[in-house]
């Protein structure tokens, strides 16, 4: 059985998801060095396509979560996938949320609407930075 608990701030959401542990500062939304390494491996077109797919799949994931997934196994899978995909595209804040909420799901704790908003905000911050970096890189080439 999943347990919903109200969260009043993103910090409270992170504390709850991590079992009470907190860090001093959240990870950055975007890791430019990792993103550049990814571009070197798969090319400019590849990285653009990967970010588009990541955005689409993450938005779909957020819609499923907002609909109220109650099955702990499905919730763990959604958060595990968020964690892994975020790490792949150089989105460390999203990866951290995925890791925290995956751990919470293992303890039977479902994300609240505030938790999902924090994930959505992290996605938006990543997309702004990733697109800006891609556009700057395209202008140089």
C-alpha cells in the first residue's frame, strides 16, 4: 500500500523521499561537461533527438504519476527509469529526484503533487539549459 503525505516545500519532499536525510544544496539541473561528452559520442543531431525523446517520455511519466499510480512495483519502475534516463542526458537534479523517490517507493511512499511539481520544475530547468547549450553549439559550428 502506498502512503501519501502532504509536503509543503520541495525541501520537505526531498527530506521525506530520502528518509529524512538532506544535502546542503540540490544538484544542478544540467551538467554541461557531461552533456558535451554525450554530444561528442552521438553528435549534435543525436543529442537533440535524445533530449526530445527524454522530454516526451518524462512528461508522459509525470502524467502517469499524477494519475495516481498506487502499485509499488510500477512506482519503483517509473522512478528507476527517471533516474537512469536523467543520468544519461546529464540532468543530475532529475536523477537525484528519481533516486530519492525510487527509495521512497521501496518504503511504500508515493510522491505528492508537490513532489511531482518539483520534478517538473527540474525538468523545465534542464530543458532550458540543454536547449541553450545546443543552440550555442550550433551557432559555433
